[in-house]
């Protein structure tokens, strides 16, 4: 538990964090004295006393190889919760994001969002694709193509359309297709995709009198018709090389941890799903708060975006000294753009 800090302690802690974020080197009393001389006339000895108090509260620590101090996880947490002010994005940054994120919401816009976040943040950027199962189905259309082929068109919310071609080994009666489409839509319209997939067999077997072979075809093709188009590519990752540019990750073991993280999508999916609260406001997780041994040297900023009736997550992974005030604004802006585009459809 951190006691209430006085203004001088707050200013010194904030300055240590800002300087460490900027330079990645432990901050000493002499450099602090010079940096703060416009606001305080403090000797290095006085600053060392304040730093000792901050260290006792576990807000900063004292690396053995240096006379300077660095923020702890607890220090960063205090800064994020109590001291940080969000940085306003520049007009150029906002314009770049607006122009580059195509208003036609699709898989491409999510890839673009990942690339842009990585480029602008200089961190590892991750976009988790929407939870497709939550999307609402508006209707199914069964379209006669040839006597042994038909097209299934699945219309979902947010203007998302899936088409599946089914090959048949019997003559398809167009009249039966129209009747079956009407009967199925009476049952499924307005329901989530997951509900329909889980109950489709029961729904469709009510209509055995329509066309038994056609019914059997649909029962056998449930997985194909209702397949999640994002199943094989659940996340987009950009900016991998960005992490390797930070001095924190010059150590080979830490580089290895980055590679293992990127190669193991399940770790990232689990992390994003754990913190998928449905809130669009960014959440910040620092070091051991992430509860993952691969990520103890990192911080993660996660936000959720809406995709029609479904949702997905976007996030940035970087060193614990990431520029939180800038990153939260950046990720919030991208979240808002993705959600706005979805609402327009």
C-alpha cells in the first residue's frame, strides 16, 4: 500500500519514470537535480533522501550496477493510475489512421490496423479477429447454380456475407430450395451464429418432408456452412522487429522469449480473452500482473472493439517503460475507428 505522496515526491517519481521511459538508463540524483532545477532548488543529497523514501515504498529500485534508480512494477502502476495524463495524438497521426483504415470493414482493415499500430507505436502490435460466433445471422439464401451444385449465402450483421458452394450427387429442385430457405429463415433470423450451428440439426430435421436428400446434405455440411472464416488466422501480429530494438531485449534469453511469444498464438489469444471485458477503454497490465512467465518483462495495453454484434481485441506489447500516455491514446483512437466503421454498416 502506497501512502499519500507529497508534491515533491510525486514530481520526483514522475520525473524518474519519464526519464527512464525516454533513455532506458537508471536515473541518478545529479541528473534529477538538474532536470528539476526550474521547479525545485534541491541538492543531489536532498533528492537522494526522497529517492530512498520512494524506494522504501517499492516504487523505485536500485540496480546493483548503478547509482541510479529505475521504476518498479508498483511504481509504474502508481504512475498509470494516479499520475499519468493521456497525450493528445497529433493531427498528422490521426489523419494517417483515418485515411489508412479503409471504411469497408473486413479482414483487410484489421491487418491494416495491426500494421499501423506497430508502425506508430514502435511496439509489437496485435489485433485479435472478431469472435465470429457472436455475429447475428440475418438470413440464409439457397441459390440454384446447376443441377448438382448450389450456393449457400449467409448474410450476417455488419454487412458481412459468407458464401459456400455445396456439391450434390442428386438432382436439386429449385422450388424445394426456395421453400427450405423460407422455412429455415423463420427459425434462424436474428439469432447468433453459434446458436444456429449448435442447433441447426434439430432446426432443419423438422422439415424432412421438404426434400429428404437436401436435408441430409445440409446436416452433413453444417461445419462447412457455418465455419468461422477467421479460425485459421485468429490474430494479426506486426512490429516484431520493434521489440528487438529496445536495450531491455538485447539479452538472448529475452529475445528467445519474444520469439516463443509470437510463435505461440494460444498465449496471446488466452491473454486477450482473459481481459475481454467488452469495455473500449484501454487496460494496462504491467510485468507480473499479466500472470504469464513469458511476459514478466513486458507491459500490455489491451482494448476491445465492436464488430457488429461481435467483438475483438487490439493490443500492444512492449517493455515496461513503454510510453503509456501516448500508447493509451493511440490504441483508444484505433478502437474508436474500428467500432465506428462497424456501426456504419
